[in-house]
């Protein structure tokens, strides 16, 4: 292996660095990109997936002969947890109908935050269903918009039809600390779930 | 005589075709690549190497996720995965998948969750 004039392997940390990922889901316009932006250490970026084959299948379903190309975007950011661990945050694509094309989008994720706009609860129904279907552990974050009414959490829990053990927290996705607190709530929830699994052994 | 057509391809499909030599998806070790998989260079760019390959190696001296590489190089995930497969096969880069919270063999990884939690609390 030719490492001449190549400063790698450099720092010890670079040699051991690993990653974890957390998904930010929710309906269109609930603040997913805003949350990624507010809590990320780096300027948030966008990565694209071109779906040619998969959209061909969709086209066949709806009886369109021409193969079209579809691009879906993922906004993402990252947080340095320590010298050897990086947390990547991915906002799910706005067009929910493309979720199923994202092979393994949630695979390997620690869990997810489902953002909910209390003025339009229904826009996040699909995201919650999807987490349950894919068995992804999640917390619900109520993004409090300036003109949002104050709903009691229990009322919202009922309306969203989520089980009592799933945490529901209020947040302001524009605020770094508030968004950080949502992630903290998610990791605490994951720890509790894990503890239950370990105890039952 | 007709006006010459502009040689640009707004969809970028031609460029992708050239970059990947017509391959549509990665095989082998690269087929499990995740957007959060970290890529780390293991060797210097070789002389005469395809520009994009050399660029990936240069950018990954420090670990970089597949998503970041895609954003920096303006390449969609599936095209990038084909290029990464070449480099993985040649042993020029290493891929590290994201750590899952729950390992099928070992069960829940409480130490990992604790590590993430203390990192977040320091923010």
C-alpha cells in the first residue's frame, strides 16, 4: 500500500471514528429541515438519490409507458458527540410517497423524532404509521409555532393515537437548545426501552 | 444547416453513465452502504486514477459520511456507491457502517446510548 506523501492514518481519533444516525420525520412543513439546521455543527447539506428503476415500477402501476427519473432529497446535519463518535441527523424527504423507495432509510438508525405541527396534526399521521410499521423507536415533538394553540399533551396523544409509553415533548425547532432537548428525550426513551429488554432476559 | 445542439445534458445522466462506465448499481461490499456509512482513505490516490476516485480518496483522509461525499461531489447516492465499490474492492478506502442501537447478537447497546446522551448534554 502506497502511503508516501499521504498524511493518513493521521490522528488516532480518525482511525477509530464511528457514526450513529437519527432520523427526523414528520409531515410536510412541520419543521424537519429547521430542526436539522438548528442543531447541526455543520452547515446542513443535501444529498440526492436518483430513482430511475423504482419510478419505472410506479409508472407501470399507473399505466404510463415512459420511464421517468425522480430525485428525492435528504437534508442532513451532524453533531460531534466526542472525538470518536459522530451523530448524523437526516430529515426525511418531504414527499412521503417516496419513502418506500428509500431502501433502508431507517435501517441502522438509533431512532426517530416525529415532528408534529399542532395546527395540522393529520400531516404527521403517515410518519407515525411508518415508524410503527418499520418498528423504529421514536418520540413525538410538538413544534410550537407562534400561532399554535396550547393543547394539553394528553389530548394530542389521543388525537395521534399513540401508545402511552411514547414520549411527547414540546419544542421550538428553530432553537438549538430546544432541538437538542428533543434528541436527549429520544436517547433517554431508547435507554428505557433497552433497560426493559435487558431486564426481561 | 441546423443550429448545433448544445452538448449539455441537463439531467446529468450522460455524466453519470460515463462516471460509472454504464453500471447502474454497486455490487459486493458497497451494496450495504448507508448514507451514514463513514468512508476513510487507506491509500493515496494512484497516478492516472479516474478524477472522481482520486477526489473521494482526498476528501476521506478524515472519515466522511457517504451523504457528505454525495453533497460535496454533487453525485446522487447510487452513482457514488458504484464509485465507492471500485475503491473498496481495490482496498483504497474502508467503509464503516453506522452503529445500530440494537445488535442482533448482543442485544441493546446501553453503553453507546450513554455515550450519545452525554455528548448531547454537553452541547
